[in-house]
């Protein structure tokens, strides 16, 4: 009789643990975008600097990086960084997406456009 009670108790506790929502699971989906803490860590600032330098090279412009305003990251085969970067030119801001694989020396700027504040970037 005591063994049956223990089995039932175990099943009830295990079911409750499995069915209860986990804060970590509800915050973001696997492969989804998650916020970057502000102020941003130094490696995120470096990625913002890279984005401005890469667009300067590709578009023959002379934007000057000022700071990372906000951003999100997405873990894929590497990490995508979606950043809002401020530039010194009349306070203009841009949304940049950079794909980074920290174990390799190369980064890729995949998108760079004026930031209008309308994106769903958190």
C-alpha cells in the first residue's frame, strides 16, 4: 500500500513539474530574437562599429559610428545581431543586421537601412 502511494505521489509531482510553465521557455523561442542588455557589452559595440565600417566601404559613404541604441540577437549557425546604431551625422540612426560566427574571423553585414522607429525591434 505504501509503495502505491509513493508511485501516485511521484506521478502527481512529475506531472505538475512537466505541465507548469517555465519562465525561460516563455521568454523566447528557439531561433527567435531576444533583447540585448543595455548598455551593450563591448562585443556588441564592436559589431555596431563593424556595421558602420562595412556600409561605408560598400556604399562609399563616410558615416561615423556613435553608439548602439538598442538591439536583439538570434542564435542560428552563429549569431544574428539586429542593432539600432546612432551615427554622428545629424543624429541619424540605422538598423543593421550582422551575422557573426565568433569562432571565425569574418562577419557579414546582411542589412543596413535608415531606422524609422516602426520596426518591432525591442
